C-alpha cells in the first residue's frame, strides 16, 4: 500500500493519534515516545490533485511544498490528522500556522496547532541552549495537555533507539541504489511510505527491503556515470526515469527529505532536551537550518569524493530562495574539483510537464560519459 491517504486512514483505524509535521526535521523520537505518530507533510504533490484551496491563501510564487501541504491540511487535515506541529524554517513557512488556522476556521473546524521556535544561531557563536531546552519542555507540556498523553524517559530511549535504527536502514537502502540493486524511484517511494507509517512498520518495511534483491540489477551499473542529487525533494518520477534511462546512476543524495533526514543521529540518552539539542546542533547541513550553512559545501564535496560522483544535479524547488542562494557557490566549488553540475527547476505547474528536462539530462549524461 503506497497511497498516503490509505496509510493515514489505517493509522486512524488502529486508534493512533496522528500529528502532521513540518518542516522536515521534527523531533520524531519525542512524538513516538508519547504514543503519537508524527507524519512529515512533505512530498504531497501526488496526494492532493490541485491547489485550489491553498491558492486562496498563498501567493502563486510560493514553493510547491508549501502549496501542497497547505492544500492537504485544508482539505484532508480534519479527517486524517489529529493535530499539526511546526517549527520555524523559511519565510514561506513562517506564518503558515496562522494561515492554516484561518483557512480551517472558515469551516468552523479546529485542528490543534503546536509551534516551537528553534534558534537559528551557530552554537559556537551564540549559546541559545537554555532557550531551546525550554522550548522542548513547553512542547512536552503542550502535547500532554492537548492529547492526554505523558512523557517517560524509558519510552524516549526506546523510541530514539528505534528511530536511529530506521535511519541506519534508510542509509543501507541508499547504498543499494548506488550498487544498482534498487532503483532510485523505488527507493524514493519506499522512504516516502515510511514517513507515513508507525515506527514498527517502518522498521519492518526497511528490514525487508535491505534483506532482498528488490529490482533487477541496472544493466552495466559499474559503467554508468555516478551522480549526486541535491535539493529539497527528489525529482518527479518522470524525471527520475529520464535520469536512469539516460544511463545515470544515483550514487549519493543530498536531498532534504531523504539523505539529509537520515544522515547521522545523536547518542541516545534519557534526557530529551539534551538529546534534541545535540540532534539539531549537529544535524546534517540543510539551508532550512540556517546555522548549518557553513558546513554544507565541505560535506557536499566530501560526498562527491567518497562516492566518486562525476556530476551533481541540483533539483531546484522553484521559489525556494534558501536553496537557490547556495547553488552558485556550490556549483563553483564542485566545478573547481572537476565535478560537473546541472540545475533543474521543478514547480507546481511543471509537475506534470517535465519532458523538457529530458534532453538536458540526456546531454548531461552524455557529457559525463565522455569525461572522466
Ligand atoms: S521548499 Fe524552500 S521555500 Fe518551500 S517550504 Fe521548503 S525551505 Fe521553505
């Protein structure tokens, strides 16, 4: 079952309390430890059909991520979610809770919205740990009051260990993509499916995935030029198919909803405040966590070296200035080390019209195949 609506209906039928979360790196361990099921409202382009309701509240120059998640919450949130959690990231998301509240209140409906603020300052420059820990305490109290649940250190340790296991399994599955025994498209679909599942279900799906030969091996895998994909979301299925048909092999990913999500995890401890402080301070770099920016270029170049990627394809989310501001510098540094780059742009309108990317991908693949 890959349909997200069905997966959410199943969770609700099992009596689970489902919390829709954004942006991409919510404290999953904390929610699971409190018997809540967090689902990250990302990658919903295939789930909502249109952006009719969202378009009444958001400008047309906001990214597809925000438009799709707004449409999802406004049209399906009351049926499929029990609450919404968010922390601050970009300017687009900053006022989204109020926009969602307004949109939902027009139908006299109520969906609890819980917000925390993560200080976007470099820990070695400004110590905001006291503020952050207070935000976590406030979050725990809000969840307890809103959903009649309680926090325990034992359950937190258990949830953190399970989530870390899930992250490790995702990294192993990514390795299968690089080896050619799992297509990148299947990988993206399975990781997306996991994001809308209970923690035990995620473990079951991923353990079975890494234990078996999933897809027939890609022909001539070793000869295919390796590329890294970088962006907020993986490209649409048609674009992934174009990449694989053009003879490219995805050997690494710097995609926010994929690699940046499961790359690394803190040592498990019982104290959620200290654990989550560690989690956010040392998170894999992402433009949505502003204070990680200075580490980003070095890590991307390290990934290129380690995977021997010949190219990096930037999958630009149209109107996401956070990602776009960094592309010129990243491209310059990668080109200096001999790694070629290609920039694609994906928008709401282009979701169904991606054929224009095909010839650029084919030309890029041809160039990589003839250079070493
Ligand atoms: S894609 Fe960019 S602009 Fe859109 S919600 Fe994410 S960080 Fe914000």
